[in-house]
C-alpha cells in the first residue's frame, strides 16, 4: 500500500474479524479485507445476507475491534486505539446510520437529530438546532413533537440519516440507508449522498439498492467474509447473485 | 455535555414505571420518618402535659398508674391516701398550694375533676374566659370542652366507657345543678376536655366529709383537718426548689408516695427505651427495604434504558456521558422518592398524632427534626451511591458486544 495514500484517507488492511461461539468454535466473519475509502467518493459494500457487510462497517467505525489487520485514518491507526479513544474518534469523524436505525424512541424527531450535539455541548447550540431542522426538511420530514417510535419505518430511516449528518462528519457510514424507502425518497437520499461525496466526504454505504450502487465510485463485493470478484461488470451491470 | 434532556425524556416516556418506583421509595422513607417523628411527638407531648404538675402525692403503688389517672385522666382505680395524711398534706406550710384531686364523676363523657381554684389557675396560667369557681355549684371547663360559660348541667356518677352512659354499671345523676363560670386556656393535656369543680362538691355528692365545718359552704383551703376525707392524689406546688425535695422526702413513707411527674415520665421513657430501639430497628429494616427496592427498580427500569445508552455510545457519546445519564436517571428518581417520603412521613406522623390526640387528649405536635432529615439524607446518599453501580457497569461494557445483544 502506498503510505502516502494511507495518510490521507480511510483504509483497511488485511482486516480479519472472528467470532467465537459458546463451544469455543471460531467463525471468521471477515478475512483478508484490504480496501480504501477515499474522500470524495461513494463506496458501496454489497454482498448476500450474512456476508459480513455490517461487520465491516462497524469495524471501520471503531465499534468492533478486528482480530487481525488494521484500520487507518489520516495517520491514526484506529484499530489500535483504546475503547474511549475510538468513541472519541467516531464522535469527531463518523456519521453513523445503523441498519436498524437505532433511534432513541423516547425523543422527538428534532431531539433525535440533534442528539450528537449534546455530547460536546451543555445545550444544543442554536446553529446546530437550525441545521437539524433544515436536515429534517431536506429529507422530506415534518418536525413533529412525537416520539420517533410513532414514525413509519421510512420516516425513521430518514431521521437516522439526518442525525448522521448533523455534525458534518468527514466519514459517513450508512448501513442500507435506502432499504425502507420508496423510489422517490431513495433517489433523493442517493442524491444527498452524492452531494456529500462532492463536498469531499468519504461515503461508505452497505446496500442492496441498484440505484445507490449505480452512483458508487467504488463497489466492494463481499462473499462469506472475503472480497469477491468485482461486483459490477461494465457490460452486465450488477450480478444477480450479489444482490441477495 | 448535559445528560439532563435525555434523562428527562426517559422519565417522561416511562413515567408510570418511574412513578411506581418513586412511590416505593417514598413509602419506605415516610414510614421511617413517621416512626421517628411520632416517637418524639409522644415524648414531648406527654412531657408538656405533665409540665405543670410539680409534685404528686398519692397512696403507695405504681407511679405510672397515678400519672395516668391524675395527669392524663385515664379511668382507673387508685387507692386513697389515708385521711390523716391528706389532712397533714393539705395544711403543709412548705407548699405554695396543695390541691386535692377527686375523680369519679362525669358529664356527657367528659371527666369531672374535683380540685381547688389554685390548681385551675396554675394549670391554665390564668383563664381564657370567665372566672374560677367561687361556690360549690360552679365549674370551670377545659379549653376544648363543648360547654359554654353560663351553661348548666347535672354531673353523672361514674365515668362511662367510650362516653356511652348506657354501658356504665350504675349510671345515675346527682341532684346538683352546676353552672359553668369559666374556661381554661389550652394545656395540651386531657384536662382540656375535662370539667373542674370544687373538690368539696365531689366529696359532698359522695357523702364524704367536705373539708369544712358542718354548714360551712366554703370552697378551697384552708381545710379542716378533722373533716378531710382520703383522696386518690394531691398536686403539690412547692414554695421553693428546696421545699420540693423536702416535701418529696416527707411524703415518701409507708402510707404515701411523692414523686415528680417529669421524673416519672423520664423513667417511663427509659423503660420504653427498648421500644425505641425496636423502632429504630424497624426504621433500619424499612430503609434496607427501600434500598433493595431501589436496586430492583433500577434493574427493571434499566431494561428500557440500556439499549438507548448503547445507541448513544455507538454514535460516539463519551462514556462519562453514558454514566451521567444512567446515574442521573436513578438519582432523580431517588431524590423524588425521598422528597415525597419526607412530606408523606410528616403527613403520616401528623395523622397518627391527630388520632392519638383525639383518643388520649394529649396534644401532640409532630415535627420534622434533624434525625428525620438525617434518615432521609442517608437514604438519599446511599441511593445516589448505589446508582453509581449500574452507571459504572453500563459505561464499562464492550460496545461491540452490547450492540450485538440489544
Ligand atoms: N457479535 C457477533 N457474534 C457472532 N457472530 C456474529 C456477530 N456479529 C455478526 N456475526 C456473524 O457474522 C456474519 C456477518 O454478519 P453481518 O451482520 O456482518 O452480515 P450482513 O452482511 O450485514 O448481513 P445482512 O445483509 O443480513 O445485514 C453473520 O454470519 C453473523 O451471524
Ligand atoms: Mg447487515
């Protein structure tokens, strides 16, 4: 790997993740993953269910510690940081959209979106509150004072996206950000992500969505925890088997 | 970093569970507080009631019994002082006054006490209304008596149980017609609902020598030693402190006993010291129960809380922030519970006091004092320290594992 390149963006090198079950048997969820997630690009991670897409995303975010290999970001070896330091790194660099959204059901839409602002401030600064409102509107949501447990799946997905973008992070890690959306909303989300990449952010999406894959600059195809053959054939498009 | 908006949202959304938890804590705290507050109210209330009875002389026996019949006007049978001793006592020059007491009559459930106007004035510290009795057919009522000055009544022989004359073995009215001429100030004792009459009339109605020469209708001292009957007790107001001890010694004999009610009460409390220990044991048990409730409640409530805390960490929240939310949540509930418990404890103590006062006539004024606040503070402190435990555990767990599990 070109050391200069590693200094700039986000990259993973020879990443391996193993889980041990109750009987002590090892299960390799990821092995030998080497990839770069360049600023200004959308990277799509595709692959069948259980192939390790979410696991890879959580590794990049510093939520999971890989069993082998490393994760680098601009000179920082994220994978060798302690737990608190990884939390801080994630807080300052990553916007997370989880596959199951993980909204705080007790909070309203705006409160959810502005939650990340509470980590560093005594009170949500008005500028971030306004930014939250703008994001909510941009994603076609209403700023309703109801707990988000009342919202539809698609609405919740968009709240999760808005929350990920609030602090204007350099890296956006989104797990299936369009899975619960209709075509029109999915297209608008894809457009938003494209715009973010255009602003120089590294956008990493786990997705099954052709629409999103078609806008990706890079596609990583996982199969049983390994990087498979290139998923996109310039003549045949997305391989049917990888769409799961 | 400010965990409060999230803590508040949690409390609001899970208000019923939170409220149940608060009530549980409050129940325990209020019991412990009420117990301690009530114990003190009883002690000070009874001491205040006995305060103006300087020295009591009665036939040898139980001081507690005499205290109960004389100061607290509980029905009971006491032996009589021999007439010679009574006569000597009533004319003892070492006393500012000696007031014989005569019991046994009643009017509409209120006890009638035969005594002298000196004792009435002394107990009441001047009257609230009217004047003291100057003739045998006059009476002074206690501050809480329903009777008005100017009202007349016929005293009834015997003291009916529960104020119900039907239950008395031999109820019959004496012939005399009595007029109320004055009302005492509140004394905080059962004397407040009693009726005070010249002791001579009580003696007369019971066909005893009435303390004066035949045909002499005088009331109060001096009493004729030759015509003095035995009395159940006499209240002595010693002229000086030295006289108080002289009098006590002089009447502590085979034929009589003399004691200071305040001292007898203190002795009674020290006997009840075991009871106090039992009460403080009870208080400790309730506190332990409260703390257990806190732990259980927190464990249950944290089932709602933990997934959200994990989410916050997955978003990059500092561990201290997570711990602060977890702690703030429990701490707020404990604070609310202890605060409510203090108020409810006072309310409970007040209610019990009202009920006891209605039953005994002893005025009880419950207060919250240092010891109650200390109980509350210790529960609060322990709760707040216990709240650190789940907070510590929650922030310490590995995020990867928690996220996979929730
Ligand atoms: N904490 C864990 N402990 C044990 N096994 C795990 C754990 N997390 C993931 N796995 C396993 O690793 C494999 C990859 O899981 P992962 O969630 O990454 O799949 P995925 O590609 O995101 O699938 P999907 O498309 O269904 O979301 C699965 O077989 C899963 O059971
Ligand atoms: Mg997944």
